[in-house]
């Protein structure tokens, strides 16, 4: 089913020009760089698929970069995240190395999971990444459990649970939100509404108001323009602070858009969404363009600096891809290692 | 009094405890030893569970570590997985084994796979306690023995204690293990009394225990079926048949060596387990015996499990669904060529 009013959903209100000034130029430029890195990473991932160098499929995060970057910029390195099948952006934003990410995507020994996890299961204790999860809503329990442990151990860590709006259909999410609210756990539920549950518009699957759901548990909740990294970051900082001070969970609804298909092989998408809609988002609501224009308008940087960031990232990602292609596969005797600890 | 085979035993005293008391004692000792151990589940605190296994723990360890949850099995099991990954050693209480159906994603797709999928980087040192066993007049949704399901999944360890002493030693090992462990307690055994060493001890996984030595037939039995097999063995002795009762104690890891050696020695084997026979624990163990002892067997390996029906409510019907001392005795006698 197509929706005539969908194009309007691209017209999110822009955050006021004032929002972001307090973030500081260094941090803003770091977020810009991170978003460019995720974009470039994903374009290489798609390219690896097209060149038949990557086994299986992968789910790209292009278009949603501001969400992962704005949120993770508000976290400490020892804070936790859980990620999703569309998780490359979260992992990179939390500090993952692109070369080890690409190696994992190609099933190589050098990858984050020694090649055993692949694109949908990147995990990295060093950056607090509890793992990407290929079951929709599957990490809600793990994220809330990490917050439970943080509270009992008194270590001051918070956990961000990233999930797509498709996970709003999973009951376990509401079970753990209930317990997080009851026990004031330091967890932030970040719903990335990219508008499509695989190939189905979320309005066909989601009754009522999304924010009514956390509200029912008494969890503070906000909706934010997920294409505006300044707005995402500002909201994230508030929620993280709230959680870290022991005041309990938060819920942040980030309205965003998936530029590509559900996965790299989802090329012909017109039966579920119009090309015009895709073009509107990428031309008018692109998170990288929006931040770049704002930085220049505020005289915090200039086009030459942004171009040099882009070319540095490009070279870094090309080198990371080469590293991964050249890296060896695991030895066959690795297959039954690490079934048990 | 049978000899109790344990590991790291430091005291020699023996007391009588019930199966439930032995489990509670193991939990209390581990919670005293390790502040990371906590309990999550429905009615685990003041109520001490409907079976009263946990009575007294909240009074000693407080509500931070003995946590009453909402009736949300997938949610609090998932919380257990995440807490285990991040520094705690949770014991998750699933009141009835039938509710495994509710938590299979958390157990099978999450807990069992986290370590492997992360290339060995994350661990899930979690114990999931649950129950099994029919004949409590609880009908089809509170009487199943579903341990075969989790025994099928790589990444999990599965424990089925049959005596109070084993229950205590195996629970302590489960809590100290670095992996997700599913611990099945037959709810019909909670009041069973038995000797339990008074000192510190643990029992390793993957080590079967010969609960009764014999020469004519091997009866491999799990959980409460061990008690059934021991009862049958007494009757068999009266007619001159010497039965050896082997208790694997863990279905994974499985002590294939002890099972095979016993079958080779006696040349006859029956496997008794309260789960469904079809595609079940008895099928797996029978295959282990067939592969490892075939040329020493005098007859086919026989299996006894729950009948392939939902567990009925009516007492005479329910009793007919599970192996009994009588039915084990009859089959053993037949296999030994007596009539």
C-alpha cells in the first residue's frame, strides 16, 4: 500500500540555528567526520557486494548516520551499546576500526568476530559494543541487562539500545521497558524510524503514537529529527545524563530514512516506495549535507576543510578494504573453537 | 548409604537434606562467596518461589540480588543474558519448564550464540533454573520435560540432577561455569531426602555417576527416572538380575565413555528419561550406545520416555504417560530373557 502523504514526512522542522553552538566546533567536526566515515564505509560495503567479494547480504545505514553519531558522541568509551542487523553505523560511531569491520564483513580471521559473526553480529568489548543482533528486537533484553548490571555494580555506565521501528512489533521490548522503568535502569532506547519494516511502511504495522508506548511506562520520551545530528546529540546528552544520574531510562525516537533497500540486494523498490520520495530525502534531508552547510553558515569551518575530511576518509576506507581483501580466511580448525568459553 | 562422588570435598560430614534444600544451600553458598551472583525471576524473593526452594535467600541477600520480576519470561531472561555479559552471574528462575517456549529466542539465539558469534569475546555465565516432570496433576502446560530441546543447541550446557547431593554440587559448578547452563529440577523430587556432604564440594559436568553397580543390564536414567530405575533395580535383584544404573547427570556435555563402557560390560541397555521419546534424550543416548557398544550387545537398545501425547490431567491417564518402576522392571526382565 502506498501513502499519498508520505512525501510530507520528509519535511521535518529544522533544529533552530542556535542548537549546536554549545556543542563546540571540535566535536561538531568530529561528528561530521564520523558521518562521512559511515557513508563511505557503506558505499564500499555495497561495492564489495556488487563485486561478489562479500559473502551473503548486508543492510546499509546510509541516510541514518546522524542517529548513530549523535548518540554515540554522548557516550563514554566504557558505556555500552547494542546494535541491529543494520548496525555498521552504530559500531563505527562507538569506535570500531573500519579495517576490522571490513575483515568481518568478508569472513576473515582478522575480523572483529574472527569471521564467525559477519555483518550482522559485529561485537567489540573494547568499545562497549555488546553486539549487533540479527533478531529484530533481539538485543532489547541484553541492553537492559547491561543496564541492570551497571546499576548493581555501581559502575556508572549507561547502555544505549538501538533498534528500528520494526522492533516496535516485538513484545520483549515492552517487557524490558517495563522493568527498566520499575528499577530505574540506566538504559536509553533509541528507536530509529526509517519508515520501513523491511518492505512495508511502518504506518501499516504501527497503531497509535509511538511515544505513547514509553509514556505508558512513565519513561521520558522525545521525538527528534534524525537527520539533524546537532538535535540528536543534544537530546542524547540529556537522556544519557538523566540515566547516568540514576534517574532511569529514556526513549528517543529518531525520525530518519534508509537511502538503500532493506539489504543490498533490494534494488527494485518501487512497489513499496517512490523514487521521488528517496530523492527528496537525499537532496533535502541528508544529514551530512545539513551539518556541512550549517558549519559553514556558522563560520565554524569552510568547504576546503570538509573536502579534506572527505578525501582523508576515502583514503582510509580504501586502505581498510584492501586490508580486508588481503586478509586470510580462518583456518578450518577454527570452526569448533569458542562454542564454549 | 551410597557413596557420594564429588570433587574438591573438604569436609566429611554427611547430613540428610531434601533436593530443594540442597539447591537452596548451593545458591546461598555461592551468593556468599561471589557478590556477582544474583537471582531473577517471578516470586523468587519473599515467596521463595511456589516450590519454596528459595525461601530465606532474600532475607540474607536483599532485594537487589534476589529480584522479583514481572511475569515477563523473555524480558527477564534477556536481562539475565545482558547482565551475564557485563559482569554479573545471574541465576534466572523459570518457574515451569513448559515456559521454555516463551524464552527460546533469548536462550537459543542470544545466550547460546553470543560467545561464538563474537569470536569468543563476550561470555554469558548465566544459570537458568527450571523444572520438569509430570504426575503433579498440573495438566499439559505445567508438566512437560523439555530438556531435549536445549540439549540440541550448541553453546548450552544442560544439567539434570537426580539426588540432593548431586543437585548441590552441580548447581555450584553451574554458577561457576562461564557458559549458559540450563538446570532442570524435577519438581516431584523437591521433597526427596538424601545424604549431602556438609563441606564445600562441586561436581564436574560431563561425568556420569554409576548410581548402582550391576552386571546383567545397564539402565541409563536421568533426573527422577534415576530414582525409578533404582527402585526397579531392587525388584530385579529379587529375581536374580543385577542392574547397573548409570546417571549421566548432564546431557551436554555427555559422558559417552562411562555409558558405553557400562553397556559393553552388561551387554544389555535401556535408556529411561522423562522427556518425549521421539527425537529425544533417549534416542541420542541409545545412538551413543549403538555406535559405541554394538558388537558387545546381546539385544537392541531399548528406550523409555514420556508417551507421545500432551500430558493429561486425569491421574490414571497422567500416570500412564511416564515410565514407572514397574514398567522399567518389566522391560529389563524381558531384555534379560526372563518371563
